[in-house]
C-alpha cells in the first residue's frame, strides 16, 4: 500500500519540478508523512535527500547554459551554516505536530510567493517585456562583477541565514526564498537566479544532512520509492511546460500548495487538539 501511494506522489513531485521549475521539495514532507507513513522528523530528513538528488539532476543543464554563479552560491551556503545548525536543533526539540502545523504555514507562504511571481510575469508579458516581448538575450556571463557594499553583504548574510534555517528545520530546498533573494540582493536576472538557486539548494541540503547525521537509520525505502518516480516526473513536467502556458501551470501549482497546506494544518491541528 505504501509503495502504491508513494509512486504517484513521487511522480507528482517530479512533474512539479519539471513544469514550474521548483517547489516540488515543499510537497515532499507532507507526502512522506501522510503517503509514506514516516514521522515528521524522518520525513524532513528524507526530504533533504530527495531535494539533493533532484538538484544533482538539474544542475548539468543549468551549468551548460552558464546560469550558475558558483561563488555567489557558495557565499549563500556558507552564510546559511549557522541557520542550518539552529534549524536542525529546533527540529530535534519541537513537537512533531507543531512542526507540521508550522510547515503548513510555510507552504502557504510559498503559494503566495509563487502567485506574486506569476502575476508579475503575466504583467511583463502583457506589456511586452516578458517571453511574448523582445527576444531574450542568450545565456552569458553578467557584464562585470557584482558590486558588493555593506548593505548588499548584510542582505546576503540575512538571506543565507534564513534559508539555512528553513532547510535545517523543514528539510526544504528554499528555492522560493533563494531566487528572490538573489534577484534583490545581487541584481541577478531570473534565469541566473534560478540556476544559482539550484546550486545553493544542493549545498544547503548537504550541510543540513551532515548536521542531522546521528547514526539513525535513513528511511531509504521511502527515499528510493519517491526518487525513482520523481526522475521521470521531471521529464513529464518539462513536456507539460512546453505544451501549456507557464501562468496556467503556476496557478495549478498554487492551488495544489494551498490544498496540501490546508490538509496538513487540519491533520496536525486535530492531533494537537486531541493529544
């Protein structure tokens, strides 16, 4: 029964990643809890492995397109170490149902961020500055180094710490936070921010997994079941992304996030109320 549930859920994670370019990791935790039957803590650990595997598969294409800024990514990852340690410690001491209830709030925040990003992209298309407007420039290195001042450095440190904390606490990649942070703090265009974000996600998941390692058995069965189906799901999602408009896919994903958030909040809230 667990395999029958895990397979389509893993496929759904892959389809999400392939079609909208991210967000699948934030679905992994509730799916691992309610679909694979893992405890919240084991689910967040397993999610880190799944996120890392997904990032590994996604990096080569971004690297070939020259969309990854490795130095900036390493800076974000290093500044997130303290946050990752703090998030891991909180994860170990918090009530599992409180963790899930807080996670449902994070899912809502991700849905809001995706909705705003989708609305901004739609407005850009309508005024001729997005994909329907002038042709995009080829993926090349940014003209000149990024100017770093005190304000920018503080933004990078703050963003890296928050992202590391979320990764350590919830087992998510944090792409919905990393991308706007790279855009706002370093002025990267969206393709560069998305590619660099994938590298930051990989670094953060490795750091968080090192912090969590305590000799406990990794739930490899659930990890393998989800990952094996997530990989073909990425290719299916990429095919869907070519056939359907990006705003339509993003709206569908926002609805899915809100449904998952509501279900997680109700289940965890009920468990807390009846404990």
